[in-house]
C-alpha cells in the first residue's frame, strides 16, 4: 500500500511513518516543516526506497494536487495539524487556517484525485483527531467518551479539530469519499516535541528547573504510548468500516500530578540527583484558561470490532520514554532553541 501521511515529521506522524515503512508500506511524507516538525525523527527510514518526502503546506491546494498526481496514493493518513492548546490560546488564527482550511484542502485534493482515478474501491482517507473535541468529563470514573459523545470543544485547538471532523464526515455523506476517523487520548513517547507535559518534565528535571503543573495538578488524562497509537491508526486504516469513527485510548487515567510524580520516580532511579528528589522541583503555576478537567476514552469499539488494545502499560511506556530522552540528547537539544519552547504560553494574553 502507498500511504500519503500528512504531518509525517511531527510526533505522531513520524511514529506512523516509521511503523508503516517497517511493515513494507510505501510512504509519502507531506510536511510543511513548521516549528514542531523534525526530520531527524525519521532518520531510521530516510534512506529507505519505501520512503519519500514532499515539503508542502496543506493550506496550499495547488501543491496538494501536485503531490497526489505525482504519487497516486492508495490511502491518506491526515495528521498534519496545529496541536498545542496553549499556542491556540495565544494565536488561534493559525489553528483555524491549518486545522480547518487545511483539512478542507486535503479533502478536496483527495476527492479530485479519487474521482479522476475512477473512484478506486480500496482508497481510504483517514482523518486523525483528538478526544479534546468532546470537552471535559466529570470525575465519575464510570463516565467516558464514546464515539456517540456530543462534541463540546472548549479551546481554540479543540474547536478547530471538531470543525475538521465535521468536514470529513460531510465529505463522506455528500460526496461519498471513503473516510475513517479516529479520536485519540493524550500521546507520549520518544520524539515528543519538548513543549508538551511529559518531555517538559523530563528535560526541566534534568536541567534543574521547576516542573510546572497547572492549577492543583488534578486534571485527569488518559495516556497512550505513541507507538501503540501508530499501530491502532494502521489497524483502522486497513480494517475500519467506511464512514465510521474509532476512539483510541490507552486505558491509563492519571492526574497530571500523579504523572509527574511517576516521571520523577523513574528519573530518580535512572539518573539520580546528587541529593534530594526530582519531585522537589515541582511548582504549581496559574491554570490556563478553559482547562478541561478530565478526558477518558471508552475504547470498546476498536477493541471489539478490530481486536486492538494497547500493548504498553503507562509505567512501562514512561520508563521507555525517560530512557529514550536520556539516550538521545542530540535529538532534543537543538529543538530547545525553537520559538516558544521553554516559555509559558496560553495565558490568554496573546495578541487579539
């Protein structure tokens, strides 16, 4: 299968590219190489005859048409998106342009190519989204997001992803474009850009800096190891029912404070401090606007229909992740100089 992966130089996208190539698929990585992209994440496949790279922006429809005509993909995995909630609070325009207009352009480019190619039966457009479109759950552990949960986005990021989900469903219903959709929980793992919680904690701990936790640290997330997520995405692409959405969760709920304490304990073991514990560096900071209280996914559909479950426990996945950052300073060190990395974002004081 030849798969066009958008955002393939990003965190989740690069995991999808690496796994797809390892399984013998041809992969075309389409990426604009914005601030969070890193081609070094693809070093292991860069020289493979199965891999091709196209630098293009999903906001550029003409460029997308050229890529489809050149490569004639059998499937699209659309991951390209602005994804950092804090950045969306400070600059929502980029999220509207990339996540909504960009997805529209991808749908139209894919539809035009699909029609021109004679509507091949095996073609798939897989739209990759987030559980944040569903809003915030109460603390009740019995309540979880299902594929039927009404949308209730509460940040510019989640609103833009919700809009893109609706576009994908509309193109399936109106134009019969063969689509599948997935909504995932919080990812973590190797090659995670150092502005998200897990890499921030690891790298700040090693640097002797504060480990910032919003509010009281009681916000709850379901954590999914990125390589498990990539496996789930390929499973849905290959066997998911057309027009159907699948929630992908790690079945690992933790408060942010619990997660940070777990990371500190692993660091204490793998890279002990001269004195004290990394947990001594924890600092509570003012919460961000509209911070969702809890996300949790009910993953029975993907489990029952497609036989997929996560293979890595949170504790094992975090240990692998910490060890990876300890072993790969040459990957993350250059990224720390990029725009906004290491700064407090999402305070709501951005330009209007």
